[in-house]
């Protein structure tokens, strides 16, 4: 902790950003958040405008309770609830549960304990991240509060003055994110409908049966090998076709290297020029004291130019991308890749073993609560509708996506019950997932009751 406090004292706050100016901006942002119609909209205002108060590279709003790990992320990005970044946030909210004081997280100051593996990866990325963990809750709202995850990249630390300044957001932002009250009554007629439905529900409940959930299913490769872009550039040629079988070491795509080749020529000339200047200084250094003084600096310049040349050569060496695995090429739209600009780390295509497959189901969000891990799945593929194939639920996702039928759904993956089964990827069908015991009335009228509840707004 002493090292942490020392880091907070190293830099003064930006003198051009006075407390009055920042407080005025803070009040203005809090006012807009209070006028937002929903908590999600209020959270979006806070994370997207926070950089106007203090410098941040990424701001994330984190609910301190519940299954949802990320509420909002700056840049209006769609937050994923099931990746290493969200896992890191979940680790921190568990680690500091009940502790409402600000915390600094970086590679040097993380608690030395297990359970923070994803956090260490996050703070070690982007040239070294310094994260300010700032809970936004008071005693009144500690059960449903939020916290801000504020990142600075490239080892830019937080100062003590900035920590004190952003501490005021607890007063302004906490109210904008707190419960906004219950909805008003919809009238006596709707109450009578609810009473009738409640009576009907009570009459039907009594006969326990096993619940089932139906969902569209697709056979997909298991653990495919992903080919990513090694650096930023333009793809000149795609050397493989969808469905093509390739071997380890085969060429898959090639970059347009014209810009790199020009940079290589310039770097080679720069190295030659730096060496010529160093040679001149060493020759003149026998009689000229100023020349002797410049020799160490020129040697560093030669090393820098040679490092730039080596970097460009390394990029040229990576311009032809090969696969490290054998299998079948999976790519959605090969024509769109040729001539397109790609970013470092962008996924280009996949290589999969067609003999190793699993199933992926798009379970409607209204039914996902009935799906349990390792539940039995009965599958009928469109190619063989009379054959029932057994599988088991392996993973239940978090994010909500639209299915092919435009239904909000959650991804549920499954593995074959028979390990020796060989089914080619790409096939589709319908899956029936066995759920827990339920009531006859709930099984038949659950979706109708959900629709009535949503229609009436209760």
C-alpha cells in the first residue's frame, strides 16, 4: 500500500483543469444522467462523458450485484458478459465486495493471491494499465450499487488530486443510478385481469411434469484454430477457399507489401546515412573535440535506425501468413477480405477438424432460465429428421443475440453424449432440452403469461 500511495503522489493534477470547472462539468453530466429515462441510458451518459472530467482511456460501469457484470462501456460498445475482460471485472468486484473505498489496480499493486488471473492479463495489456476502481454507492444503496472501472493505458498513473476529485462522483452519480421508484398502478380493470390469471394459474398448478425447451441447433466445429491478422494492413490475396482442406504450414493469406517495401528502402537509406555520419565523426574526432562529443549520440542514432529497419523486415516476414494447424477452412465471406484493411489481432478465418464437432443452440431469453448445465438434449437434424441424437449441455452464455428468426436468444453449447459420433459441421435442426420439474399450468401457459405480463407492463 505504501508503494501505491507513493504512486498517487508522484504527479500533480493538470493545473489548467480547475476544481470549479470540473465540478461544473460533473454537475452538468449528473443532471443529464438524472433526466435519462432508464438506468442504462444514464450509465451510457456517465461512461461516455467521464473523460471530460479527468483523462481516461476506457470507462466501464459495473453493477456490484447480479449476474450482469458490465452495464455500460465507453464508446457505446456492446458489453460482453462472457470474455476475459468481464471475468477480470468480476474478479475485482468479488475481491472488494463490501469495501467502498477507491482502489488502484496495476501490475505492481495487485493483491498477491489466486483468483485474479484475468485481472493480471488486463492490467498487463495496453503497455501497462492503471485502473481506478471507484464504488458508486452509499449505505442506502449498497445492495444494488455500481462501481466505475476507469483505465489509463501506457503506464499513466492516477494522482492523489485526481482520486480526490473523482471521489465527488459518488454524491452526483449515485442518485442517477439508484432505483427510480415503482411504476404507477394501471387501474382496477387490469387488477381484475391479474386476479383472474392468478386464479387460473392456481387451478392449473398441481400436476408436476418435466419441463422442456425447444431451440434451433447448428453443428459447429469444436475448438477450431483461429487465424488472426499479425499486424495492421491490407489483404492482397486469400490463398484458400471455404471448405478447402489445408495442411500445417500452408499459406492462407498475404498482405499488400508495397508500403512496407517503400518503408524498407527508406529505412535502409537512413541506416546508411547514420553510419556515414558516425564514420565522419570518428575520423574528425582525432582533432575536433566537438566531433568526439557527438560520437556517443550518433552511435545511439545508428542503433535506433537499425532497430527500425529490423522491425520493418520483421513485418515483411509476417506478410505471408501460414496456418499452424491442419483442417478445413471456415470463412464466411472470402470476397470481402481481399483488399480490405484489417487491424492487428482481427480474426480472418478458422481452420477446423471436421471430425470434432459440437452443437450450438440459440435458446430464447424467455426460456434460458430453465436450461441447466449437463441437461439432456434430444436433437433431430434436418438431414435426418427421424433419427434422435443425444447430447448434453456444456456451456450457457451470457450475451443476448438475435437468432436467424430475429428472436432475442442466448447461446447454449452442447457436447455429444456419444464421443464416437461423427457429424459434419454446418448441419441444422431442432433441439429439445430437458428442464427441471415444473407444473402443468406453467409448462403450457408460461409464455402466454409472460406475454400478458409484458403487454400490461407489470
